C-alpha cells in the first residue's frame, strides 16, 4: 500500500470488492454519458444448439453507441467448418444493423480465427505482437 502526505493511499488487490469495483464503474459510466450521451447498450447473444439441445457454440456481444462489439465467439471443434460460424456472424451483424449499428469491432488472437474474420470483410486496425508470447492479438473492424 502506498500512502501520500495528504492521507490518501493506493491499494493493489487481485480480487476487487464488488462495492469498490462498482464505484469506479459507475463513475466512469457517468463521465462517459456526460460527454457522449447514453450508450443504449443491449446484449446481443446467439447460441448454437445441437439436435439434443446442448449449446455447442455461440456469439456474445453487445450494441452501444451505434456500434456492435463481439466479445466472445466460439464453436466446439466438432461443429467447426460446417457453416455454423458463418451463419452466426451473419445473423449477429443483421441484428446489429436492425438496432442501428453502423460498424462492428472485436479482437482475436493469431491462434484463433483471424482468417475467418478477414474472409467476412473485417480489416485489422490494430495489432499487438508477442501477446501472448509467440503470438499476436489483432483488433478488427467492419462497416455494416
């Protein structure tokens, strides 16, 4: 813990208390709204179900400030390469357009599926090398 002469101190924690996290989150949210207006954030989630009902993949994101953000996108290995990913991303983009989103963004690693996104019209707007070591992290965007 580091203390200043003014009585304030800084504490480093691995697992923040929910109350502390909420104070920072609400403070930032209020500041952002003051400068950019309400976000209009809405979750946008699609799940792929196997014939028996089991979830075998999906796409999790949200729309806000007229953008669509893809946070998670995964398919179980045995259902990859069958067009399910293509259907999921097209359905998600269509729903984002209906909500007024003009663009979409996401990040992925070099060992995940950067070529999948390139094949679907996404372009790299940022890249971090050695993240994690021996790999790259790509940031993609696409105009809807």
